[in-house]
């Protein structure tokens, strides 16, 4: 009986250990896949001569705002104004927000890179890449243009599937 219990505990412990890294590995795999997609796209695009990657930001999911997510944002802001140091209510609201993120639109990734003009002049650029849920490049914008986006849903749609 003790031997069976010990084997069962070892099995449960090893299973639990495997579960945590899986989500972390999935995040790393998505990041690598996105970087590869961006590098391939940049090299195939003639607008970026002599492309050399410098730095990639983190791959961040973007969600479509829903009435519930907007409501939770407002409640969180109100609670922060009343309790800047935090509270149980604030923690509860943040947990609700995590569970009610909205529909996944895709991902964004900030990328810094170098290009060389025809005259041989090197220039450092920075672009914000919007990738769809399959991690395909949907749109590329200057980071400053991100504030000007009115309807994010249109930014993440690939031209080929409109």
C-alpha cells in the first residue's frame, strides 16, 4: 500500500511539474515563431534593403474590448483612485478582468532593426508588428501610429481573408 501511494505521489508530482513549464514553453515557442515570421517577411519585402534585426520586444496578446472588459477597466480605475496601495476588491477585479479579456484579436510585437539605403546610409528603424492569431503578419505600423488606431479589429485582419 505504501509503495503504491509513493508511486502515485511521484506520478502526480511529475505531472504537476510538467504542466507549469508547458505554458511557459508555449509562450517561448510563440515568440520564436513570431520572430521567424517577421524576419522572413522583412527579408522578402523590398522596402527594407539590407535588413538586420537589432531587437525584438515581447509578443503581447491583444483582445477586442467588450462591454464587460470596459466595465471592469472603469471599476479598476475607480478602485485604484480610492486605494492606490491596493485592496482585496482591486485584486478581485483584476482576477475578473483576467477571466474576461474579450476575444483574442492577435498579437503585437515591437521590433527595432537596421536598414541600408541605396546610398549606403545606415538607418535604425522601429516598427510595431500586428500578427493574427496564427502569427502571420497582418499590419506593420510606426509605434506612434498605434495611438491613432480607432478600430483594432481591422488592423489584425489579413488582406487575403477579407
